[in-house]
């Protein structure tokens, strides 16, 4: 099967989502204008929009309206942007650059970055709860509940806490690192795939296939991130390299070594594509994304 080229599709989705986010994020005005400006700065004009792309493509499998999917994709991007704004703070990863520009707390200040992140997180749930996202209130409630789980103590935030606790520790258990990354990175990626299926009221087997795809894809994505941290070009990535080693973090690369880690990423990408065998050619872009994730340089 000849796969549709993934990079033009990702670029088109990213441009589309820039317009959507520009429309759905509040405009800076009033006494809180600086915080709203920081919300927009953290979210607009940057990133590959892989998570938004997953929402759009998963929903496409079930014929969901693209504008409705875009609202859910925007909610995911708001949560992702909030997590990056907070992760970059001195109390967390202490990064000065993000997406090729100063981190939110460097462009504004730490307090504004914290508040902007808080506002982005809550705005995400407002987007999902609105009738424009889906006419069925039960679907909207499920989207809200699943995103809350993916972003909270048993998802992304929980994974970040495990990551902080592990810094400087001598960890050689690949199972521990896998669990950490399934929460920190994989949970939001899994929601992105599940959301489109939920909006399309997919059958349990099809929803499960997308969840399994997302879990393998998310781990492959994180392994490549770990590799880029030691091998990547900061000018291409738009952020500093070598920060994991400086922080004493245990990663897939520190446990497996670069060669085995790369092989594991390729295996996970292959497994992810196999989960899509129940879908027809409309899933070719999702299949193509598995190779893109492994081959990316940023």
C-alpha cells in the first residue's frame, strides 16, 4: 500500500489549527490582558500539532465534522501548551527556550506563566463542554471525564511527579520508565485518538484499536524525544539538548542505550501501525505518522 505523504498533511493540519486556536482563545483585554496574551503566546505559532492531528484523523475514520473535531483538538493543544509552560518553569525543567522562542516565563514572568497555564487548562474543559463540540451531552461529558483523567494525577501530571521524584536516582527498570512515560506523554496522546472515536460513537473494538495504536505511538514518540535530547540539533529542535542528562533523569536511552532504544522505537511504531488493520485506507495518514514519529529530527 502506498501511504499518503505525512508531512504535507501535518503542515495543513497545523495551519488549520493555528486559525482555530486564534479564534477559540480569548482576546487580550481588560486588567487580565497580560495573562491572556501569555495564554496565546504559549499556544499559537509553534509546535507540530501532532496531538491535534490525531484528533482530526481519528474522528475522520467515523465521519465526524471537522469543525467539531477542531474544538476538541484545540482543547488538547491548550492542555499540552499549559503543560509546557509549567514544565519550563525554574521549579520544574528550567528551560529558557521552547519551540524556537523564549519560554513563556522568560517572555513574561513566572507568575504570569503559571496563571496562563492554569487558564489554558480550564479553557480546555470549557471548549469540550460547549454544545458546538457535540450535540450529545453524554458525549461531551465523556470527553471532559477522559481528558480530566489523561491530564490529572493518574495521567500527565502524575507522570511528571514520578519523573521529578526519579531525578538523580539510579533507575535501571525499563518497566518503571515505561509506566512513567505512558502517564507523562502517552496519556494525552491516547486521549487525542480516543476523542475522535468517542465523538463518532465508535464500537468498543474500534475504540480499543485506536487506544492501542496511541499507546505504542506515544512510547515511540518519547523514545525519539530521549534520543533527540542527546543527539538532536538545538537549532532544529527549537530547544536545548542534553537537559535530561544534566538533570540526572532516567530515560529509555540511559537504560537501553541509543542503539537498542532506537530499535525499540521502530518496533513500537510497527506495532502501532498493525493496530490499524481494522481500518480502511482512510487511516493511511495515521499509519504514515508512525514512520514520521521515528524519523523526525525535532
